[in-house]
């Protein structure tokens, strides 16, 4: 049996009759940048999240930058960021000229560990970025309590958490502002690059729209600094179609995760994802940890399992095998291996199993059986 890590072709086939006319409409009307389809998506996505304002942008990375830039983060400021995340989170700070300050992750949620935040706060700290990693919300109440104590801004990175919930409230409206990615492989993915920024602050929402369009609310009149972070019309059209299916797709992802948990329960050599009691996890990724007795080479057993699965037709992924603090681009920050033990262990033992709405129970059983076979 061949099982891909992600099957975008299957998803496209299921909505082909809806999405093709939507794209054709953009071509017929030559509305290639922003336009009606994008503005409709902004309204629909804001309603889906229960937030007041949504501005569609050109990518999640651009959204990370725009959120911090609009909130006044400037050169010399420090921004606290979980060390276990995709590097685009850090670019939000660096593109403002600010310094990312890394904090280790929680051993169960894999998100920013609130217990380790205060140690990283200095007089230069201005913001905390809460990443909802793999589709599970971070502990927002604990993070916001620390932020309030030290007068810090909190923003969300929701690149992997479309429709995820923290205490029955959807991510994207839990802090001053949030950024989303619609990279094709995301739970809600465009047919190219795309992103959004959201907020319940209407003045900030207006600022987002100006800044994404060269700091302008009227053509050739530029009131504030800005950049070209506009969404393409085709992406708005695609996302509008796909948004209608997102609830169903989210439920299917949770079905897949539940099936994995049932099938792999009792396999003592791996650690399954833990859904925190405050969270509704949307399983952008289903990440297991492969236990190892070799502390000097913890990744060896994980790599063996990955190769075994690949040989048996199962594609897997690694998210993320190199933590941010040991990335060469951040050498100047002075971090070293050993500074963030939880993230480092996860980097050496994590393995992402296939998870997408179209994955069948039989396919999940096959993957699970192959994992059990490996350990036999």
C-alpha cells in the first residue's frame, strides 16, 4: 500500500466542480489582486473565527511581520518566541529589526512553556508570540497573565491552527492580533502562497489594510509606512470555496488522530500526541516521538523507523529536526546545544505520520501495523 504524507490531489478532486468556476470567474473579470473574492473571504474567515477584522495578505510569513510591525515592534526590541517552531515565526521579529529570544516548549503540548517565559524577559522585551504548534493552541491564559504583569504585547501565530479552539474560543482572536498561513499544505490551503492577519481591534484592523497596501487607504496617498503584502484574487476565490468545507475536513482530521491513538495505544516505544484539556486540536500534524535508549544518538531509532515506513510505502515528515537556536542564521544570538532540552529531544525523536481528511481508517491501520511490525 502506498500512503502519501499529504494528498492535495484527492482534496482538489473532491471540490473540483466548485473551485474551477471560482478561478475562472477571476480570470474572466481580470481581478487579479485583492478584489471582491478576497474581500468576501476576509468577511467569511472573520465570521468563521468570531473576530471583527481580517486582512488577507500574501503569505503567513508576511503576516508574521505585519502583525508585529503594526504593533510598533522596532529595531532593538526583543520578542519572545518558542524555539520549537518554523523559522517564519522568527522572521516576524527580525524583519522589524527586533531580536528573537527563544524559550523552550512544554513537554506535553510542545507549545511555548509559560513556566519558562519570565526568565527570558528583559527591559528590552516588548512582545510574546504564542505559536499554536501542530494545530494545538498554546496556554493563552497563562501567557497573557505573564504579559500583563510585564506590560507586553501578545500575538498569535496560527499558521497551523485553523479552527482550533482554546477553552471553546477559536484561535485568531485570543490576543492583540494573529497571523495565519494558507500555504497549500495547511488545513486551509491556497493554490499558491497566502495568509491573513486578524484582530478584534478595529483601528488596528484598518492599519493592517493600509500597511499591506503601501501604507495607503487612497491610491497615491501614503499616510504611514507599509509594504506590498496583498493577496491575489485567485487565492481569495480558492479559499472561499475551501472554507465551506473546513469544518468537515477538521472533523476528519480529528477522526484520523483518534484512529491513530486507538491503533497505537500500548506501543510503549513511542509517545503519542497529548491533547491538552483546554484545547481542541485540529491536527495539522500528527507527531509521535520515537523513544531511544541511546542518549548520544537519539535520532537513530527515529531514522530507522522512518526508513522502514518509507520502504513499506508510507511517507512521513520531520517537524522540526533543527531547533531555531542552533540554526546558523542565529549564531550571533549566542545560543548553544543544550540550552533548550525539551525542544532538542523533540527534534531528535519526532516523526510526523500521514494526516489529511481523505485518509481512510484502513490506511491508518496499515501505518499503525507497520509501526508495530517494526518493533516486533
